[in-house]
C-alpha cells in the first residue's frame, strides 16, 4: 500500500480530553494523515461511525458516560464477522488487567500514556496496513469463490450436456432400429391392400356373400392397421427430431416440431392426467442451436408437468413479437412461493425431493438463453400456476 493511499485512510479519534485530541491529531498530521475525525463525547460514536465509516478507530479506555470497553461492544454490533476494523486503545492505565480487558473486548493494539509520537505513528501505520491486507485477501477470496462457482456451474453444464447427448444417441439408435422393420411392415401392408383391392373387384358371382363379407372386414382391419403404422411413423419422425439434442450446429429449425418431439419424450409424465394445449401462432422457423434450445424446452415443460399434482393443463404458445420469437409455457400447478423466486435460476437449487432433481435444469436453461442473446423469465401465483417465457432474437447469428 503506497504512502499516499495510506494517508487517505479515515481515522476516528475518541477521547474526552480536548488536549489529547489536539496532540493526537497533530502527531498524525505530521505523518501525512489528513482525513481525521475527533470526537469528545463517546455517546456519539455510533452515529458518527455509521456516517464516517472509519478505517481505524483510536479510543481512550477511561471516559465518562461510556468508557472504551462499552464503545467497543457497540462497535462490535456494527461490524460484520468477515470484516476487519482495527481499534487502537490509548490509556493512562498501563496495567496488564487494563490491557487484557481492552483486548478481550475487541481492541487490536494498546498504547499507554504518556504517548510517544513515533510509537503512535508506527502503530497506526501497522494497523492500517493490516486492514489493507485484510481487504485484499477478502477480495481475493471472493474472486476465488466466484471462479469456483463458475467452474462448478460449467462442470455441471458439461455433465448435463453429456447426458443429453447420450440420450440423443440412444433415441436416434432406437428410431433407426424401429425404422428398419417398419419399412417391411409398410411394404407388406401395401401388398395386402393391393391384393384385397383386386379381390374386391372380382365379379360378384365368383365370390360368395360370406367371402365378400370377410374381405370387407379384412379391409376395415387393414385400414386400422395402416392408421397405427402412420402413428408409428410419426413416432419415429419425432424421435429422430429429438435425437438432435446433441447437435451443436447453428441452423434453422422448426420450433413447433421440436416442441412436439420433446412432448413425445415426456409423454410418460402426463399419465392421462395432464392435458397439453397448443397455441402455435405465426412462422415456426428459427435460427438457433437446436440441441441446446430443445434442452431448455425439455427442462421447462418437464417442470411444468411436475408442478401439477393432480389433473391439470400445460399450455404451450408461440408467437413473433417485436423481432423476437416468444415461447410461453403455462401450467395450472402449485406455483412458486414468493420467498424462493430469487433462487429459481441458482445452480443446485431445487424444491424436489432428494433423488428427483439436481437443481441444474433452470440454471443451465438460463445460461443457454443468455448464449442465444435471449432471456428466460417467469411469473407465478401460488395455487394457480406458473408461466415461463422464453424470448430469442429473430435475427440471431452464429
């Protein structure tokens, strides 16, 4: 710490003797200290301390009204545990008992009167330098804690991303394995359909009424089978869409298609009790990182479903507003209590039981939306539900 900055330190001197105050101020001014506050009435220390915010307090031990020990007890209530405010006690009582009494109540150093000018200057300098080192250490620790927090958050995001990538690969593999036999089934049904159509065209006299009835039933059953196969094809298509979760490229995608693929993966959570309502408006194509955005959709929609304890609804709406693509997910669940709302996006914060959630979903989603130059916000009313709003610039570039 330079001499100039040291001399700018705020020093509060408390002594009931005017002459003592004058001497101390002169001694410190000779050493270059220019930011001094002198106080005779110890009863005024607390309000002066709050207003002045000193870097060092010089305090007489024996004073009328409030002695130095009582003043230190008051100051201790104003100083946080992780802060360091040096207190230098000055007293004519040089006994070991007086020293022990002062140090046990918060004094950092002790000087007996009559005062030695050089000793006072040296003690003041040492205490101010110690405070400066404490502040440097405190700032360094805060920086380390922030770096550690960011490191843990990044590590958690990497772990979560790896899980989602593995899930995407698994889903892609399942879709591929279903797709191969599905092609055989579709071809077989097509050939059966052709055969039944040819039979149905035979002259009436060549087929009995019973046979024609069976052919009609078979064609009806075949239509049902074809409808089922179309649903399987749609299922495979959505699985392949969802498998893009591990895709890191920046590209244009159909957000509505992405939403449907996420809903397919989360279908088991609905359990015929949660109804999904769609309010899709306007164009659905958006340039983004599809895998990351699908991850956000999955986190938000899954939370919406989990918040509903009985029957309820989750409404997913999309729209273009002021050059942004907006996705809203509204549920009729239990809502978010006001006292925990500031913590919603904090890493590892969760209200779910142990083993049911890591507290990373919304924290990661917040980071992904920030990376997309967008935002994720929410509003909630306990007992009535919550709405999350995702906003992404329409002209976003990689």
